[in-house]
C-alpha cells in the first residue's frame, strides 16, 4: 500500500519527519518496506533560476545560433549561446548555470559546464521544457510570465511538488489500514502514547451534506443479499466533467495514480482517503432509473471499461439496470471489481449516480481472480471494508463533486442495509492484559489506546472492562485480539526481555527422514548442486496440458488470488521448469539444482501427499577451461548422482526399466518389487518447449517415502584387504535391446561372493557384428576375502558367467 507523507499529515497536527513516521508505523505493525522522495519533476528543477534576456545578437559563425545576455538578478549578465529560434530580448526564461544538473524528459541527466560554441564562450543554458523534464515539448525555449520574479528558483515559481512516498507491507487482516485515515489513526495513537499527550485525529467533516432536490430518485433492489450486505447511493445532477484541480492531481500522482477527470479522480481520492471504494454511473445509462444487484446466467457477455469482452459466470455479482419488472437486466458493473464500458462517466456526462456498497469478500475474491481483474477496489473489498463507513465516504465524495464539478445532490441516499453489523462486545480483565503482556500497563493507558483506535468503552469495573470493537476491525474477535491492539500501540519494544524463558520443547522419536534429508542435501551440495525452494501452489494448466493422460487430478484451491496459482502441484517438474526459464532468461544456463518438497493429487475421490526429491541438470557440468574439455549435462552423470544417493541410503539392489512418455523423452525407473523408488532421464521436448526453454533438461524424481522404507543403515567398518583383486575382461556381442543392467544382474547372480564389481568400459557397434548387434566390453573384479585366487578359481567363476550370458542373452564372446 502506498501512502503520501504530505497527505498523511493533513489528518493530524504534529511535527514528525518521514523517517520517524516510518519507524512509528513499523512499531505499530504497519511495516514500512520502503520510503523514498517524490518530485513531480525529476530532479526537482534544483539549481535552475529565472533569468531575463537583456540582449540577443546573431552568432558570427553560425546562422542558427544566437549570442544572448541574460541577467539572473545578481552579478554580471551571463553570456549564453542559444539555438532556439524563439529567443527574444525582454523574455523571462529558465536558466541553467555552470554546475547545474539537468534531468531531461527522456534520456540521461547531464551537467551544465562553461564551454565555447563555435568560438564564442557560453556560460550556461536557456532551457526548453523537455530539457528540464517539465514536458516533452521542444518547440523552443520555455518562456515564463513577464511577472516571474527575476533570480528566483524555478522550482518555487513552478511549484514543483515534493513529497515522500511510504510503502507499507500490509498484512491481510489489516483492511482497516488500507487508507490514509486508517494509517493516520494508528500513527496518531502511537504518537499520543509516545509523547504522553492527546493528539487528535482530524477527519474531514461531512455535516454540511444536504440534499438540494428530489428530482432524480433511483430505485435500488438487492436480490443477492449474501453478496451485498449494504448498498448506498445518491444522484448528483448538473455536473461539469473536466480536468481536476492541481491539488487533486498531485495527491493522486504521488501514490501512482493517473488523473482522468474530476469525477473519477474524486472517487479514487476518497477511496485512498478512507478506504471505501466508490463507483460512479452515468445516470443516462441507468435504464428506467432502476438498479438491481444480482447474478446473471453463465456466459452472459459483458464489455469492461477498457473495452474487453468477457463472459460472466453465474456466481459473478453484477450491478444492473432494468427498465421494467419483466425486462431483462442490463449489466453495468462487476460489483466491487470493474466498471462497464457503456455506463461509466465520460466528457459529456451531466448527471451521475454515486454508489458506495459493501460486498462479500469471498465473492469479490473469486470473481476478481477468475477474470484476472486485480483492481484497487477489489483488493480492499477482499480484505473487508467497514460496513458502517460507506455513508461517510458517500457524503464526502458527493460534497467534493458539488464543490469541484458543480451540480446538485438530487435524491435522498438509498441505503439498503437489511442486517446492520453491530460492534462486537468483548470483555477483558486487566489481570489478563498484564499477564500476557508480561508488564504492568495502567488501565487508563490501555483505555486511552483503545479509544484512540475507535474502540468504545462500555463499562469498567476496575477489574474487567467491556469494549465495543469498531466494525472496521473485522479481525478483533476476542480478548487476545484486544490485547494485541493495546500492545502494538503501547510498543513491543517497551516489553523487557526476561532473564528466564519458558518453553515447551518438541521431541520426535523417529527423525530418520529429517536426518536423511540433511545428509543428502550435504552430499548434493558437495558435488555442486544448489538447493531451490518452490511454491507448492502451481498452475493446473501444467497438469492438464502436459500430463493429459494421467489418471490423477490436481487438487484445486477453493480460493486463490492468482489464476496462475490455482492448485497444488502434481509434479515437482513444472515449478522446476519455471526456475530454469527464469535463470535462462538471465543468461544462467549451467544449472545443477535440487529440491525437497511434496506433491499432491486426487484419485478416485482420495487425496494423496508424497514427499519427493527433485534433481535438475541443464547446460554444462563444468566451466569453460583451457585444461578441461567442456562436458555437457547428460543422463549418465545424473545416473551417477542417483547411484550415490541410493548408496548413501543403503539401497544396492533394484530393478531398472526403460521407458518414454509425454513427459520423458527417455527415462529409467528404479523399483523394488511393485514399489517405484525413482525415475530419471531426459525431459520431453514438448515440456521444454512449453516453458520456452532451449536445450536439453535432465530431471530426476525420487520418492522419499519409498526409499525410507527400503533404506538401511549399512555403514560398517571394513579392514583393508589382505588379498589382491583380479580383473577379467569380456567382449560380449549381444542384441541391441540388451541392457548393461541385465548383464550386471546375471553376473552377480552366478558368481557367488567372489565378484565385487562389474563395469562397462566400451561400447562398439558395426555392421560387421551382424544386424541388430552391438559389442559391450565389460570388466569383472574378483576377490576372495580368505585367500589369493588361483587361475582355476577365476576360470570357474568366469565360465559360469559366460554360460549364463550365452543361454540367457544369446551372447557370444569376441576373441
């Protein structure tokens, strides 16, 4: 939320700097994330002076240049070479002297220096509007009014606006602070406590609001009472839609709003002043002068204020007009979210209907999210506005419209409020306040704080106080909430840190998963991987588009504020692809990433939650070097990482299976029995193209819960080997479909305990081997722990292994 420092100070009388404002607000719970100076003209026209052109002569060596004499009110006249065709003696102009820094309308700032132009000395510059950032006009020098005071600072004459912009990171429960008055209320309360004196909050009065005529009544019907708890409005006729006055445009520009016209600007001003969004309708567009609040059938077309066509849902609450009971209603506005093209105020509007309503936050959130219409009004309604504050905002805006646009208030206020919201009564004992606070706060101080925050003290027995919480504070529901209100204003920094702390320690009997997660993280980090942390909330489009054949469905969120984050992730891959896209867009292509997280799915009406470890590789495995050849990421490196993880978990025997599908171009699954432990390989180009990622992506997903079931703490001390190992090599000619893992499994199964290691060290394919054949060069490492192996021992084992290769794999040995 953006707050103007100058605007904020309008509501109280106390001298306080912007930095002190930021500090006090942060102490009250309104955390100030940033504060920076604002100037209506960049650079603030600092250093520029009003000058008088006293003489103009032609430049002796340049037809398009003039040599001028300019007085700046003191000292000798400056000689300035000027290229503008409109420069004349007697003009009041903007002068930049040696050392002044100019901020042009476009381009980089530049400093003025004394120089020579075609041999003639120039001691400054007579400026055009675009050269000082005043506008983009470069038709000639900027000529001021003849009465402009000579030698005065230009920034004062042109009334350059200086302010400070305070950005507050507002928590979702503080809808009451989404305005300048709401923020000022907290600030004034905190300053009153800090300085031990009452600082009144100055809220503009609306007591002079008066209905001047009853000539333009509008009938209002609320059919969807659940979505609209209160609807208020009135008509104003005979207005003049025109440019807003300078003070109003300045107020809005500081908080980042563009001025449109006086009527729209007033509505925006009041919303940011008191937190109540308003909407204005051209009365001529309100058919039959009858407004009805209701939902419309699915797919009803609606044209928004920015001329976009959308189709409504039957849950979207609409403000419609209707000329007769049996006539179909005409939608004019998406309630609390966005206006319509044909009912808004324009330059020809003379009569308006001004609306101030209170909409259901859930309805607003769903509609704004579905249609991706994130407006200031919708954000305030989502957090909840004060249902008893809309009449004040309505009167305030109506009075400003009459003042700045003329016109007459031509109807009584419509106020549809069937179930008025009453202040919640809460009791609090002073003993409980002091016990929870940890210090003694006097009852009078606590009551002063509550009253400054608009709480009403209903009774005080000396032991217990009963208060009525303001309806703007929807989050204050019990005594603990009242205590929080007192403490945040009193100051948490005043509560001393005790010498002894009391705490309940949590203890987990089985911490194997946490320990495994930590150990694997350290192992991956040691080989160059970096940990990433993604949001478990994702976009359901990823699943429906890229996992179209999956039997599982994503878990949809019932409420979400971003259409791109509407479900829980069904795969760790899609958020990881977003990370790759983000890094590739910033020229970071060599990535080794990992993440521990959870995936979620819905199948057969049941919800599942699985813990996963994701690994990701792109680009090169090492940096460019004259000494080391660049090695691109591949499946085999990823397989080695996977083997290291499984070895760490004590899992050494598992079945492997090759496959490919819509997600994987080529992949391998490792499983034990019917339990799939992991899958890894090359990501399908369909997926990488969807995320606009160029190059190959290698990905692995490990089921952490599954490997926990099969993990074994097998780390044991082993003495140094007493007897030597012996290596034997075989060149096997086999069918192309035979995998190395089959060879490995057969070798271990038929060699007893002597075989320690099997390794593939060469692959050869040639037509000479025969159609559909390939050659694997495989090494076998044998060792007996009790004796030195003889040739007979070794030949016996190798003969058995060869026989199995020949019988089961149809292999033959290349000699």
